[in-house]
C-alpha cells in the first residue's frame, strides 16, 4: 500500500477555524504509529501542473487563484483566505490524488491522505462536454 502526503497539505488557519486542517497530519501519524503504513510506503506528491488543473477548472479561475484576485464571493464560499500556501496546498492535494490513482491503476493500493477543500462553486469548473 502507498499513501500520498505532503506538508503542504497543512496551512495556517485562524484560531477556531471550522476546517480541521490538522486532520491530514494526524491521519498520517496514526497510520505510521499503528504500523498500517511504513515510512517507505509514504510518498510525497509534487505540485500539480497548471495544465492538469486547467483540465477541470476554468482559465479565469486558475488565473484568479494563482494571482490572489479571486472575487470575494468565491473566496468566501471557499471559507479559506487566499495565500500562496493555499495555492501550494491545493496543487499538492490534486497531485496526490492523481498519483494515487495512477499507482492504483497499476494494481497497487494507494490513497491520498489530503482531500480537497471545494465547496459549492459551480463557476470555477469547466462544463462537461
């Protein structure tokens, strides 16, 4: 089994923020402590390439996300303040999912220990063909 994890998954949030960001680190630590996962099975993803992100997100969203110019309404729906760390966290999480899927396709068990932070934000996704 392989698990993808990056320290980029953890970002600073204000005290008492409702999103439990430390859960990613805690899951990794628990899996290692109980022996479910060995250190050799823990892989660190790179950051997702912009071209991969733009396969599912609009060009406008990508540009606004990476430049810190998201409209207040989109940022508010995310519930997380924009920062370069948030962009890195998002890209690492996406790449963790992509890498875990590619490993799983190759007949291995793989998981990404960091999930996304999407909420209902229809305007940021490309329409299905």
